[in-house]
C-alpha cells in the first residue's frame, strides 16, 4: 500500500469535513422544515384561540345588550375580561408569525 502524500492527506481531511458539513446542512434543512411546520401548528392554535375568544366576546355583548344597564354590570366586567383575552390572543398570534 502506497503512502499518502501531505497533499493527499490534506485533501482527504477536507473531503471528510465537507461530507460532515453536507450532512449537517441536510439535517439543518430538515429541522428548518420541522420548525416551519411547528410554527404553522402554533399559529393555527393561536388563531383557533382567537376565534374562540372573539365568539365568546360576541355572545357576552349580545347578553349585555339584552340584559339592560343595571342587570348588565356583571356582564360588562366579563366583556372587558373577554376583550382583554381577545387582545392577548391577537398579540400571541402575531408573535408566532415567521
């Protein structure tokens, strides 16, 4: 078996490093795709929560409108809380955008 020259050894080392870098690149690309999927999933969850909060707020507003001012004081507190949750859901949804 012939001995490798310094140049051949260097080329072999660089070739191995390039193979490792290529494998890492492929792995990172796969992780990036997973992250995109996870981000989409998280955004969908946030949007579902947003839609639910919006629906609950509408129901409470309708109840408040029917109840009248005096009877609706407690409902008004609930509406304010629901509006706060809706605002929070919107902010969370925007945070999850890429």
